[in-house]
């Protein structure tokens, strides 16, 4: 499986860097990505771990924000000119090892540095086609980047591998106003949006609620007791148990994974079962 290395400056839009890292983890899997803010375990020798991850990487993303080229040290000297600067070393290593490099321009106003603006050893970075992430359609651009990594560079998208029943629902999706109106009578339920497994350019809309119980046994008993009513409704949740909690996600998958009245009805049914479970 190929791996991805994210090169970024901590003093040049670190929030965007963390956002890119987090969203790509959800799209191509956490094991495929290294970023030094979260990828180094306690006790590991930092330079060795960093260089090892870079050596293993098939693709290097170089994140370039508005201050990337102008960041200076405490003497006022540009960091990128210093061979001991980590970003300088990361790019030089990737260039010398002929790795696939994708410069990522963060924001509409950021331009790719020219050859004359870069130190000589890194000047060829300017010849590489950059990829831009726009603030106004950030998610769409990131999905396209993930698709590029999957289709051209051998990364694997997260797929569910879950068999689904034949499409049978004839309902229509609820409008945002209809959803909001119904949520006023559904305590604890929120609208949740997430990428469709294996389809990085699409997302699903769900109703989500976390039920809390007194014990693990009570949480599991709730799930067991809910099986028959759920089967009778013929509308099944995406749910998960973690110790004393059960997280419920409701969506009507056969109308494009959107929220319908079927989800509202099942939410009310599950709320009733939850209240009953708490009294047992």
C-alpha cells in the first residue's frame, strides 16, 4: 500500500494542514498518511522517524500557504533558504529521490513560488503542477485530491464492503426546513454529514444520536431488543456500540443516503425503546 507524506510549516496556516490531514485520513485511511504533528509516537527519535516516513512515502504533499515562502527565523532570515530547515530538507529529499510531489496551494490568492524565489537546490519545485484548495469549495477540492491519489497513485479509498438490500423505498428526501421542524420534537438527534464510503466525491446525510446506558450489558441488551422492531419497520440503522454507549445513524440509502420520514419514524421508535430500557 502506498503512503503519503505531508510537508507543512507550523507557522504557515497549521489549521489548514491539520484539516487536510484529518479529512484525507477519512477518505484514504489513516495508515496511508504521515504528518509530524500526530504521526510520531512517544519515545521515538523525532528526526529518525520523520526521515523514515519520508523515505517510505510514494507521494509528498507540499502545503504552501500565504506565509510559506516568507517565514523567517529569529534573525530575520528566510527559513526555506536554510539547508537545515525541515521543510527545505523534506523537499530536497523528495526531489533527489524522484518522489511524486504535489504542491498544494491553500487559498485563492496563493501563487506557486517561481524558480528565482526558491533556493537553487529546490528550484525545480517550481516546475511541478500545483493543486489548489479553495476556501469556498474546500470539501469538493479535497474529494478531488483524494480521487487523484486513488486513481493515479494507487491509494485505496475507504469502502464499506457491506451488502445492502434491494432498493424499495418510494419516499422522497425531506427538505432542510422539514428536517429542522421535526427535530424540535426529537431530543438529542442532530444532522450529520460524512463522505460516502468508497465514493470520495459524494456524501451522505444522516440523523445521529448517542444513547448512554448504565452498563455495557444494558447497551447490548438495548440493541438486541431493538432488532425485532427494526425488522418490522424494514428500515435499518447504521449503529455502533462503544462500552456503555450506542451511536445510531439513520439515513435512507436507496434515495441517495438522504433523510426521509422513515428515518424520523425509526428515530421515534428507538427513543421509545431507549426510555423503556432505562427503566429496566
